[in-house]
C-alpha cells in the first residue's frame, strides 16, 4: 500500500492511497467465496453456483462491499502510520474497482492546525471594581421588600398606576378576525414589570376597575405565533380589578421574618457578603473574557470549519432553549447561525491555543483539584459535595469538570503574565 499525503491548507489534508492488485484480487476472491456459501440461486444447489453467474447477479454489490472494506481497512492504518487524527469524517473519492489492477482512492479530512508557539504574556487588561456600595445594598433590600409585599385593593378606589397588580380580561382580533383561543379571562399583570406589550400597558395605566379599552397594534415580525407575525391586531380589554403592593417596613422585624437575622444590620451584612462574592466573580469573569480575546487576537491561527460548526450548533441549541424557557420567540436558524458564528470561531481558536499551552506547561489534574472543583460547584449550585461526588462519577460529567479545571489553570498562567489595572 502506498500513501501520499498532501497538505491542502493548514487545516485540510488529503490522502492518496493505492492498493496493489494482488490485495484487490484476494479481497474479491474472498467476497465471492463467502457469497457462494450463502447465495440461493435458482437452478443450483447451495454452494454450487458458478462464479460467473454470481458475478452477473451480485457483481455490483460485491464491488461496493469490497471497495468499502478496502477503504475502511487501509485508511485506518494509513492514519495510524502517519500519526494523523482527523477532526472530520473523511470524504472518500474511490476509483472504480477492477480485478487485476491497482485500486486507489482519495480521502480528504480536516486536522488541527500546526501551532509552532503561542504568545500569551504581557496582555493588558482591566479588572472591574469589586466594591460594594450602599446603593447596591439598598437596591437588594428594596427587591426583598417587593418580594414580600402584600397585594391588596387600595383603601380608596383609584386608577391604575405603575407597580400595581391588575386583573384584566381581553379578546383579540387579528387582521379583522376574532381569535378565541388567544383571548383570556382573569389575567394578572404587574404594570411596569415588562410582562405585557408596551401598547397594552400604556392603555391600562390610569384606567379604573370596570373600564374598557380598545388598543390597536401591529405584531412583531418575529412573534412566537407565525400566523400573527407582522399583522394588525385589536385588543378589547376590560379592567376587572386594581390592587397595590404594600411594602413591609424596613426594620428589625422585617429582618427577623427573612430567617436567622435578629437585626436589620445583620441582614445588610449578609447582603454585603453575598454581593462581594458576586462582584468578585463578575470581575474574574471579565478578566478571563478579556484575556481570551487578547489570546485569540495575538495568535491568528486558522480554524477548522467542522469545529466551528459544532460550536455553532451548541450555542444555537443553548439560545433556543433559553428562548423557550422564557417564552420568547426562537430566532430563525439563519439569523441564529449568523449571530453565533463569529463567537464560535473565537471559542474554537481559544480552545486550540489553550490546548497548546496546556501541553507546553504539562498541566495535570490531581485528585485535590477534582475535590476543590466539586466543592466550588457545590457552593455555586447549593448542593451537598457528597451528592456531587456521586453525580460526577459519570464519565462525561467528570470529563467536563476536568476540562473546566484545566481551563482555569491555563487562565491562571496567562493572568500571572498579564498587566492588570484596576478599573
């Protein structure tokens, strides 16, 4: 067997493989011998049909089978001999198989680019401030008050205003036709909460219980329902009830109601501690994102298209799942693909470069690293470490955890060589 290797591009290789005629004849003979034992041919006893009859009846199938077997056997060996690991399924172009002549084929596939060296020192990045301010704490306290507010009718009847909880019923006409299944009774809406279409919220603001409103609008071109997209609609709305949120007083009693706190000061200290962790994590994430961007910018290596497409698919699935969970319309595939393609290229390039750094630095993951990673995950997810240990015995999950640990170690190396200024 002869193998010629041609580098078509930094990420594309073509094998030209030629197999001697003797091997071809041997494989064809074996195929017909096996066929003769099993074929049922009218007019002949089992195993007695002449080869020329078998060739006439099954020649095309035998040729395809032998071609496939020769390619599978020799390509695997050729890749092993040349120490090449394809990233994509090889695209094989075989010549016509003929007994008595050599058989050849071409196999084209993607490979990782050769990376002579990686520049990853001296990157200049900014670390965002991790200071927790009083307004941040006050905002969190206000969120807690809203979460524990009592909803009740105002002492004196009044029109609806921002922040109120409104109960309405409505019917819809789309392009002049009533849509009963899209109509609803007893719908709860918080004005200003972004739950409702802006045109409808604007109409409800200032309305009183029992009042009715007609609102015209045009649905967005990417509406969740395809039959509504870009069409005019008329909403008939009836305001049934207006309720206001009564916030609890911000005092020691409020703190006690929230848990183990005895005073408002203790609650504030707990909020400050949580915010400090959040701010620190955000700062670390921001530095990591900048470092990855600088790494890719400083090392413009070629990117295998198949890896980019795989990354695109992962990101598209994640975005689509998030949209479904939040009730938002899922973007069209073409729009989604165009949106994530550039980011996918960055992620793939960063992955290739970081793998080279890991090899150069001889990064290893120890049992202590695994235990530390599980402890951090348990804290983030609010789970017990013992339960996570059991979960991460799964090979795929463990591989994912090891990958995260290696990435963190690589980023630590890059960060140690970077020039970081505090924002």
